[in-house]
């Protein structure tokens, strides 16, 4: 394991948080009518998706 | 909110305003959570990723808050106006029939 | 039950709190040499006494950390430069 | 170490003890600072305030990184070897408790009366 324990725990927390955010944005986007709000939410989905992929690589490196 | 889904789900109270507010609160918690995480990390690679995410979370927070200001759902500079809006929203939530 | 090992995240939080409390004791003790007001000084000493007690309790729990190790008399590798 | 604060035996290893303590204080302050600015940022709406805070936030993170690296290189902080860190935590707690129990300032420290005039005015 090449990361410090406290970092891994912190990344784990962030991953859990971001996962719920992404789920919420994805499902709630269907419920809104305003186009601009839809755009912002789509952007949030894109950014969160990329961030979660980065977390995946850190977390799988940290696994031992 | 989309009227068809509104009728299917019976969630006609879940307006764009509520969704936007939820997004704002999430963005806010995101920034705070990232600030905690950044100050706990020491490995440069992890720190760099978390710092970048923090900046992105800040951008998202900025976008959603200015959107809400524009829509008149968020009165950052007018406390009275904000309080009136809050009270209105509280009432809407309180009077919501639970399914 | 009392000797059960702690979880990783609790142990790290304990590390934070112990260092924070240690600094509180050191600051409240040494700042007493700087303050003028005797009441303030007395309050700082009260904080020192309370914090010492708290720190002792924390140290006891900290012994159950998974990465616990025998503590030497003084620092094993003194700072030379 | 004993409880006599004038005993020279107690000055053994004092520089490293002081440096580790102050560095740890510095690190915690940097950490607290970053978190405070982040919270402040989520509460501010004016573009100029946000720009200022954002700069300071990044600066604070960089400072936090520098302190962390310094402390790791000086072996004052062991994020990767937790047993080492454990020993350090317990030792500094023990030493500080000893200092806390000393009677460091036995005399009355109230020097208030001597600040109401310059030396020339003393009659």
C-alpha cells in the first residue's frame, strides 16, 4: 500500500459522498423542467463521473 | 417540474427550486468535505487530485448559487427577502401531505 | 471488551485529538508566563488541570489502537541537525 | 525528567521537543485555516470576495503541503509508519503532562502596576 491510512479513509468518505451526489443528480435531472438547471446538473454529472473514476483508481491501488 | 412525471409520482411539490436548493446544499457540503480531505492527505498524487476536485466543487457551487440568485430563489444580499422566501418554503413543506 | 482493538478511523481521530490536547496543555501552561491578569492565569491553570486529566484518559484508550507499539523512554532517534 | 524545572537534566532534548510541538501546532493551524476558508467560500457570493478567498485557499493548501513535507523529512510526523507516530504521540503527551504538572510560575505574575508610567516618572 503506497498511501497513508488516513488519506485512504478520507478518499473513501469522499467517494461515498460523491456517489450519492451522482445518483441524486442523475435521477433528479429527469424531474426538472428548466433547461439551464438541467445543463448545470448535466455538468455536475459529467464532473462527478470523472471524479469518481479517479477515486476508483486511488482506492484500487490502496487495496491490499 | 415536468408535468407528466409530476402526475405519475404525485410529487408536484418537488419544484425546480427544491431540486436547485438540494444541489446547492450538496455543492456546499462537497466543498467542505473536500477541504477536510485535502488537509488530511500527504501523498502529492492524492493531494493534487483532491485539490483539483475542490476547485471543481467550488466552480459548481458558484454556478448553482448564481443561477439561484438569477432565478430569485436565493437572496444573498437581502436578508429580509431571504427570510420571506424561507418562511414560504417552510410552509409549503409543512403543508405537504405525506403519501 | 475493554481490550478490544479500535477501528482504524477512530484511532486516527484519537491521534488528532491527542496532539490537539497536548498542544492545549503546552499552550495554556506556557502562556501563563505571559498573561497579566491573575484570573485569566487561574483559568488557564484550570484548563491545564482538566486537559491533563483528559489527555491521560485519551492516552489510555489510544493504547488500543491497531498500530500501538511499545513506547521508549525518550525519542529513539534524536534530531541531530 | 523530574518535577524540578531548574534541574538541567530537564533541558535534555528540549530543542527537538519544542520544535516538534511548534511544528505540530503550525500544522494544525494550517489545517484549520484551510477548512475555515473553505467554509467561508461556501458562504460568500460576491465575485471579488470569492476570488480572494479562492487564492488564499490554494495558498493555504500549498502551505499545508510544505509543512507536512518538512515534518515528514525531519521525522516529526509519520503518516506512513503509524507505530512510529504512535510512539511520538504518547511521548509528547507524557512530556507535556510533566510540564503541565510543574510549578513554573510560583510568583505573582501580575505586573500591571508597572505599566502606568515611564521609568523617568518613577519617584
